[in-house]
C-alpha cells in the first residue's frame, strides 16, 4: 500500500490514502467500529494502513479538543498488598473494557504523598479518580470535587458521605468473625487493629465489641491492640499478647498483612494453629488455604467493589450526576477453614511453647 512519495501526518492524510471518510477512520482507530457497525473488512483496512504508515492518533490533542482524556487516576495505599493489587487489576481491566486508560499511583500509606498524587493527576487532566484514602483528613479530597474532578472512594469512606464510596460492611464482617470464635468456645479473644480513627477500623472494632457484648462477655481494652495494617504490627502485637499472664486463646487480625505477622510470632513461640491458638483474618487471600492450617477469613468482595467503583465514576463523568448520596456497602463472606478450634488450656499452651520469647 505504501507509496514512496506519500507521507501520513494526520488522520486526514490517512483517510485520503484509503479513500475513506475521516469520520470512519477516526471511529476505527478509537475502537468504536462495532458501535457504528463498520465492517471488519474496513476496520482491518484502516488498522493495516495505520501500521503501514506508522500513524498513531494524538490522544493529548484529542483530549484537549474534546475536554476529556479518557484517562482515570487510581491511587492505592500499597501496591505490594495483594488486596489492593487485586483491586487495581480489576479496575484497570474494567476501565479498559469501557474505553478508558488508568494512571496507577501508590501513596505508600502516606497522606502527604496522597495529596501530591491528587495534584499530579489533576495536572494530567484525568477525567476522574478512584481513591483508597490513607488518612483521617479529607479536605484535599473534597477539594478535587470543587475543581470539577469526580472522585470515588473505595475500601473506606468519609464521614458525612460527601464523596461517593464503595466498600464492604466491615462492621458485619468483624461481628461474624468474632461470633464464629465465640461459637467455638473462645472467651479471651484479642483483636489486632489497623490505623485507629479511620472508618473501616472503627467499624471492625465496633463489630468485635458488639459481638462480645451480645454474648455477655466483657470487653477487655487490653486485648484491643495495634496501630496499622502492616506485618510488623501483627508481629509485635502478637508477642505482646502472648506475654500476658492470661494470653488470648484466639486472635482476630484486621488485615491479611497483620495475619502474616501473627503467624510469624506464633511460630517463634512454637504454638500451633488451631491446637494452641485460633486465628481469623480479615481479607481473604488465595494462599491462605494452602497454609498448614488453612486460614478462616472474612472475604471482602474485592472484584465487585472495584467494578462498581468504575461504573459509579463513569456515571459521574458522563452524566454529571452528583453522586453525593452514593454510598454502597457490600456484604462480606466468612470463609471457614481450619484455623479455629476449641480453646486450649493456658497450661497446655505454655507447655507447647516452652519458655516465652523476650
């Protein structure tokens, strides 16, 4: 097809070479051939010519002309966390399916970095942002809305409901987990929480305490420990709990990473799950079922949360709906495996562990 003296600098040149209208060429190159019932033969002709002449549409110029870039921003706290990595994958796939690209950002669990990333995405003229916030303050997120950038929050939510969100019912998930431990006979149940003061942590603590109260069990504040969702928090908190004169017979970890820290500490004690200590974790992971004692978990509907976040955000973008009342809490599922058993006597656990690590 190529002619030595023909140069294709823009879409008009490509359309002239093909003898096809600019509109048809544009629709094919933008992936809308099927929408406008353009024949496969014509689509192939356009795409082959584009490759032959090394022509690629200028998406930046197109975005400025149309006042949209068909690009979404995604900010998550930790890309190495399997929970957020899984959600990011679903969001990218669903966005691409609907004709949008993703700019993925990792805030590294730091609010200042989150603020800078929001400014960066705004300067890149993204059409909207999906965000899993890391802190307790939200003014910088509200500011995006004031600037006309639609935002949808995932995993957590803001008090007052001024920004649409999609998350799991963390209260019910925590309550179900503790009810399961109580039904197995546990009465001394510790919980290792994440970042204090954020919505999901508060909901999980309330679910934990309300489950205890509903069975007439006291709430021992010294059994509520922890300060972030990481592995080291789970490890240090478990060591502290097991050094008590009356250590817990069960531990409820508020995240998959906290649970990893719990497993490491219990292994150092020589304690076995569930013979010596029962463990339940929030956030199911595929490898939990391959542990020596497969982990009982509260599974959040990650893929559904991620897919709905894309749908809600695109509705805000395309239909200019306010979304102010859009607050969606999806039901989590308790996945029962083998990490919960009847409580062992304190004496047998000390015997199994030998001496306590220091």
